[in-house]
């Protein structure tokens, strides 16, 4: 055992004294579908309740972010991107807050032993997709201009943490084919209405600072195409990882004595 793994396991064992709920058995899977060390998986599962709470708080923060309302309670109460869209489009716009809601509720459902396979698949897709889309957009497309440094790096690091959370889900979810199909349909539809077929006064992807040109948003710029391409790639990646995880788990089960 490496020094890092030994130290990590000690941390996990310390946390287990206070969060001693059972964690699912770990099945040895290929690195591509289970890249986290065992001690980190166990630590994350031990801390399911605090992590769920942090994600649900992040959901509230995310809706505030999309509504563009710091502490101003004067009318209108909703501005920003949500304020510029019809109410019916709201489920299609705040992708990251919805993704943190999915993973927060997924962890809660697991801890309460609820049957929520569709929710687990949505959480997996959301964490992979938004956890990797937002850092790409901030680092490659938007850059730090026009946003406070603390918020810029918070967005990047918090979304990368979402991607890490995705690789906890296989321990307690089956990622069944129907559940993956529902998640693919949800995020596939989001890709379409975000970038390709605007509906309800769309497009509905997160406003890109790189698209803000001459006092308005120009969706014909290269930044739009880059964001769209990466979103579609991540939908394919999440689908592959979900189905590959299921196959490898079933294979591992069949190979047990």
C-alpha cells in the first residue's frame, strides 16, 4: 500500500467512527469505470449525508446564480437568465443546479434504501456531464474576465468535485439499461434544445460570456459550437461509462466463486 493510500485509509477509518453506516461491497472493476482509490470511495460513501447536504445547498446557490439576484428583494424577484426565459423553460436552463439536486437526492435515496434507479442514473449522467462541461467552458471558452476570481475558481473546482462524485454511484446503483435510457433521453433532449433546435425562446444553455458581443448574445460565434460539441461528447461519454460499468459489474458478479 502506498503512503497516500495508507494515509487515506486512516482518514476513512477515522471518519467511520462518526459515520459508521454500512457501505456497499467494492467490486474490482477496470480503472476506466472505477478510477477512484478504494479508500476515497469508502470515504465518500461514509460522508453521504454531508455530501448530499452540500449538493442540495449547491442547488439553491445555483438557482440564485441563474436568477441573478444577490440580496435584492425588490420586484422583479427573478432576473438573469431565468428572468429572460419563460417559466416553462426553467427545467431546461439551470443544468448544474439540477445535476447537484440529482446527486444529492441519489445519496439520500441510497441511505434511506429507496428504490431509485432512474434517479441514480440521472445523477451519474449529471455529474459526468456538468462536472466536466463547466470547467472546460470556464477555462477554454469564457476565461476569468467579467467574474470575481473567487467565483470563477469556485465554479471550476466545485464542478470537478461533481465529476468525482459520479464514481461513487456504481457502488450502490445497478445502472440498469432502462434507467440509463431515461438519463440519456433527458440529457439528449437538453443538448438538442440548448444548442440545435431552440424552443420556448431558447437556446437554453448557460449563457457564455464569450457569446456576449456588442451588447447582446451572438450564438453564431465559435464559442457556441465549442460548448455544443463538448456537451454532446460528454453525453456520449456518460452513456458509455454507465453501460460499461453495468457490464463490468455483471461480469465481476459472474466471475465470483
